[in-house]
C-alpha cells in the first residue's frame, strides 16, 4: 500500500516530500509496535526508482577556501 501511495504521488509531490511522508509512516509503525512496511524492499525500491527517474540531487555547497578564511580574518582584525 505504501509503494502504491508513493507511485501515485510521484509526479505531483517532490522527492523530499515523499521521503518525509515515508519516514512519518515508518515512525508511526515503529511507535505502535506494528510491522513496518517502509523497510520492505518493495517500498525502498519504489522510492529509489522515483529518485532515479526524477533525477533530483542535492545542491552542493561551494567549498570554503583558504583565501576566504584569510580575507574574513583581516576584516575582524581591523574592526
């Protein structure tokens, strides 16, 4: 049922939203001591397939360079 839910909303909801909802379902099942359907290979494969098809990757942050550190430290020294 969870895999069908993910497939049904894969086009309208973002991948992050689907992951959050899957996590919420998982926590609810664990808290109630029920069998957790989100840990099944079917649900994990469905979510991985949606991520692969949608092609979403997190945006990588620009690295902090040594020159940036020295530039900001001189600003603090003069203030």
